[in-house]
């Protein structure tokens, strides 16, 4: 009996020693930033001791760092309720990511109180709290915006997807600059960005003379605030939108607006455009097509690396915002994050007319009907603008099929975008459930694009055969 008791004590001692070694190793991995490796160990430890504040904190923190933020929530909340050291900071960060700013601020304030009590440096925590307070202020003024379309594209190609009218100027990239340029409708004013030593992007202005562009002038009043890119000048020649990572940014690049002061010959101090245009991710290339009353902006929020989402919206002339005091917090949260573009469709007439104008831009249909800006070229001598131009009934039917396939392609791309968004916000199990449908869509889209290409050739060939008869 005594021998059995001694054996049990030795076994318990060995298990305790092994656990201590495992915990120490996992903490070392965590402190070195190897969160994925540390996570498995902490998951096993929290299963053994689900009430442990320490294990709950480390497992929750690992989940947060590896992108499983929803999964992290209950573990961080449990560890914070048990007053574990760094749980308040991580929980504050998580609440901020969820746009639950009041709770985020409360947890950061508790974290700073603990740091003061332990005579530890509060500088980093104070800076992080300041950023959260900034976002909380923006959250109280989320603009009501009707987003009529959105699509995910390769980051390198997004400028080609922004279809603005000629009256709104030209945006683009050039081989001799690192950033982007904007040229006004008259073609006599250019704004562009280029990098300087250290990689910082700066804004330059140029006017056009009879013999070419004059020497570029640095826009120093804006460049001193931070790195600048993606300029867009409104038709008034005064209002300038651009992206910057300056100190008032929510995170990465934010979109800003400023106005030119003709008396001072300089731009005024810019204002952050706020939510929903800006987020803790990178947001940029804000452009307004006044001729068609449509706006565009780009964001990499909730997107895989090297891809961005392009949003098309109806500008809110009144700049109406959600009433923070009377509107449900979840409604504002969805609006601020653009959780779903359908959530923004609060004005059916705006949606209907906005989408008509967008279709006109995509297919180059003007106010008086189709124009020569859009051409379905049959051959060198024949260009069609309407279905009635077709002489071959077979070609006409094939063209109708082509139009339907293009609609189907758009739908598939929107579905893929939504599923990628859901994937980014799901935990491990949720991600596994979404993977098959995402992979299927990623295969179907290129296949359909190829079919559209082949059908386009077929339409031309059918019509050419008819023309030659």
C-alpha cells in the first residue's frame, strides 16, 4: 500500500515537472513570436485545466495572433475576469478589432492601471489606447453611404478597374514614378507621387505649358505630415483627396481630404475621411466621378495578401451620419466595416440609379443611349452598338448568351468575395467548411472567363459569315 502511494507521488511529480517544462517551452515560443507552434501546447494545457487564467490567456493570445480572433474571445475574457496580467491588453485589442470601442478602452485603462501599480512603462499601452480612442471618435460619426458594388482584384491591377468619366480626369501609373498620377480634364494640371530616400512617398504638382510640363513642385505642406499616395483632384480644382499614413491615420494608409487655399498658395491641413472609408487596414484611391455621381475607393481590409477590394458608392452630398445615440450598435458596426454592401441599400432609388450609371460606365452607355465609347468590333469595317445592328440571328442569340455569361461571372466574383470575407473572420473549423466552395469558385471563374473569350470570337465569326453572304 505504501509502495503504491509512493509510486503515485513520483508519477504526479514527473507529470508536474513535464508540464512545467512544456509550459516554459511554450512561453518561450510565444515570446519569440512563434504563436502557431505555441498554440498547440497551450490548447492542451487549457483542456487539462480549463479554469487556469494563465492557460486561457496564452491560448487566447495565440489564437488572436494567428488570426482566429472569434475563437480567442472567450479565453481572453475568462483570463481577464480572473485578472491575469496581460489579458486586459489583448482583450482590448480584440474588442477594438471588433469595433467594440467602449469595452476596448475600458480594458486598456485597466491594463495601464496594472502597469502603474507594478511600476512598469506605460508608453506603448498609452499609444495604443490613443489609437483606439481615435477610432472610437470616428465610430460616432459613421457616414451613411450606399455601396452599389464591390469586387476583389489583384492589388497591382486595381487602377484599371476604376472607370471614371473623361470629365473627371485621368488616374494611372507611369514607369518613371513609384506612385500614381492624376491629370485633370483639361490636361493642364498633374499631381503625382514618387518615393524619396527611405521609401517615403511624396506629392508633387505640375502645370502644363505650351512646350510641355513645367518643373514639378513639391507639395511640402502635405508631405511633412507623412507618406502620401493616390491623389485625386475634384473638378473644382480645389478639393484634393489622397491616402496617407500620417499620425491621424487609423492604421496604415487612410483616406484624407484637403482644400487649396488660393490666398496662401498652399493646401489646408487635411481631415481624415472617417468610417466607413477608413479602417485599421490600408484604405486608398478615393475618386469621385461628378459627371456620373459615383465614387470609388479601395481597401485591403479582410483581404488575402496582394489582393484588394474596390468599392463603388453613391456620394453622400449631405454627409449624413448614423445617429450614434439612437441607432443599434451592431447596425453602425456593420456600416462602419461594410460587412455586406446589401446592408447599405437603405435607399432603393439610389441603388437603382447608381447601378444604372455604373453599368453605363462599364459598357460606355451615355445619357442618350449607347455611344462610340463602347464598341463591339466585328471586323475592320463593322462596329455594333446595339442588338438591332446584328444581321445574323444566330450571332444575336450568341451575343445574348455572352451578356448572360458576363452577368454570371460578376455574380461568381461577388460570391467569392463574400466567402473570402467570411473565411477571414472564421475560426479553424469554419475555415475548413468554407475552403471547398472557395476552391470551387476559384476554378469556375477562370473557366467561365475562357468561355466568354471563346463565345466573343464565335459571335464575331457568325456575324462575319452573314455579312459575306
